[in-house]
């Protein structure tokens, strides 16, 4: 099926194929109670192609853990039978994935041009990066930090009033292609910065005294592919030697406990760590940029979805970072700030213990480079829509997340090192 998709490639045809492929697909949620039920899920993953949403690999499943996974339409009855047989309680989170895909586009803004309350495709985002810089020359400049595997330029926006010896915060979005709410937040953040500079005292101070580097989409090739071929794609689009399976998980591709815990050595897996650290052009470009600016970058923020978490190192080890108390208190306060608007509850803590171990992540890598304020956001929601958060939730999600980001940025400004 996917080979056929790749061959055809044309967006209109693939949209039609997408109807065929996602119609009737279901997303299940189970909570295995014991090792036997965990083994049932392992068995399921072996005999049926299962796409794990949370956690992102069956190898990470433990008893009492909430597990969300997607199953192809024709296999869903078999899965339900198996779950019933094992005595595992389950619920169907999404009954028809195609319907949920279509329902995402519920924004009232029906413009074909760029919109902050819609999901924008890559060409629209790329044009927007040029426009926002051109319209705000005193605050925003655009540069290219590298090219993707398929040759697309990776645009980086630098924001802040020009000044001498300024420290900086680096923020990126769109590591995993299907997490569309993530790039939406990076765009929103830039909009808020340029619109509220000179009006909002906190934002004005931040931009006067700090620079922000914003990478709106890290995994551009993958993001394009989610718009043209497969909405559920996660990885990059690089070819793997000796395998017909495409792509590496860019957030398992950094040199931080690389390919140890919670990452796969198999090219076909969603959490494939790649043939070597920084094998992906995208991760290498990002890492090179941060290395070149290590003397100025004092915080690193990476935006993912879903599950409403605010995480900090470590994910590749159960060891706690040396400034654990400080990071934990920042995460606690930022989560409280976030909840103040719509009462959205976030869980916070070190990655490995708060969700699951995962090696090769950008946040751990940045922290190990000496950037002591390193955080990962997992935005809305907790699974009702998963990766298919409707456009009507972009604005509230971004508004509340902005409060947490401003809190962290302000803390960093007051604790420069």
C-alpha cells in the first residue's frame, strides 16, 4: 500500500488514497494490569502492524501504563477479540480515524493564506518566515541553518532587539512530523512576540535583554509527507542502507545515551535511532548551530505533542540532573502558570520517570552540552484527539503554552550564568 503511495505521490490522488487507508481505522486505549497482559500487547504488535501513539514503542509498555495505539480497519475486530480474550479493559478513543482527520480542519478562518489558528502546510510556513522577518526588521531576522535530506532549507528565526553580548534561548518545533500542534505553537510564539513588543512588559523585557532562536519545523520532509501522503508519519524521510524502510526518529538521533534505552536499532521501527548519532541532516544542522552558539544559548525548549507534560532531563538514564531541584521547581511553577488560563493540567518531572526512558533526545543532548535549562513540552491533549487536535484548539493551546514559556524565559533571564 505505502509503496503505491510513494509511486503515485500526487497530492490529489494521495488524498483519495488516504480516504482508503484511514477509513475505519481505530485508536484503542488499554491499561495492561500485569506482565501477562503486557505480553499480549507484544504479541499483538508482532502479528499485526500496530502504530503506538503513547508510548511510542511496544518495548516501553509496562503494567498499569496507559497505552494508546492505532490499528488498520480490517484488523480492528481481531484486536478487539484478542483484548477481550486476555481480559484487558479497553476503550476506543477514535472510532474512525478518517473522520477525526477531516474534523481537525474545523477552524472558522477559511483563508488560503497563512493563519495562526489553522494548520499551515510547509510552503505556507516557509513564506511566512520571510514575511514576518520583512515586516519586523528591528525584531526578526531569518537565516538558513542547513538543508533537509530532500533539500529543503531549514529556516531559523532570530528574535530580539539588537544589543551587545545578549544571551539567547533556543526553541524548536516539529521534530515528529505528525505532531502538527507543535509547529503551530512556534508560529504563535513569533506572532505574540512581534505583536506585544512595546505593549506587554514581560515580552518587551525579554526581547530587549535576550535573543530567541526559533526553528519552526525541524523535520520538514516528514511534515510535508504528512500533508501529501501519510498524515500519521513520524520520522524523517532519509533512505536507510540495506532496508526498504524509510526514515529515522530525529529525537532518538542525538548523541545522548544514543540508541540505548527506549530507542530501536531497526530501521522499520518508529523509534529507529539511525545508523549513527546525528546521521540525519536535520539533527546535525540543529546540533551544529547550538554548538556554534553555546556561549550564548542559556536555555533549550523543544515542543512536542501529545499528553500535557513538561519534562526535563534525563530521559536516557534514571539518574537525576545535578540541578534537579531547580528544574523541578521551574517546571512546577511553569505548569501552574499554564493551568491559570484554561485549567489545563500538566504533569512535570524528569523524562525517564515521568513518561518512559528514551535515549538520543535533543533535550538531554542540549543539557549535556552545558545548557542547564532544558525542557520538553508535550502539548494538548491527553488522547481524546491525540495527534489530530482540532484547529479550534490551536488558539487556547498556544495561549496557555505561551504563559509557561514566558515564565521559563523570564526565570532564565533572572538567572543567567
